[in-house]
C-alpha cells in the first residue's frame, strides 16, 4: 500500500497578475502593502508566480499590473527583491500552473 500523506492540506491557489494562471502560494511571491499605507484597504495583496518571464515582465513594466491589482504604488523594495531573485533564476525557469 502506498504511503498516504498524513493530512491533506487544503491548497489555495492564487492568480498571477502577469500570466493570469493560478498557482499554489508556495510558487508565488506575495506583494502586500504595509499597514501604514494600507489602513483604508484591508490586507490587499497581489501575487506573482516565480516564473522568470513573469518576474522579468513585472520588472520591465515597473509592476504595472501589480500596481493595478493593489490599486496602489508598488513598494520600491519589492523591485530590489525582484531583481535579486531574477539573477538567481534560470531564464528557462517556468512554473507550470497546477491543474485544478
Ligand atoms: Zn505568472
């Protein structure tokens, strides 16, 4: 009998703002506004998958889609983080969306 996982966790999927596919949260970056700027918007956050093309596109467009999703300017440190991560990724790194 094959070993079964101890407890099946409910996996939430989030939509990538760049490619519009759904991914598990582990495969994504979460961009959340801090509370200082977010007091009038309850926990608004955007997700982007860790695929190279999506991250690169987001960097090139200065997070246009993220900004649209957050309805707020993207924190500057996010782009620094994004650039750092991009350097560690292979351009062929693409996360494939989970089939639901
Ligand atoms: Zn994506």
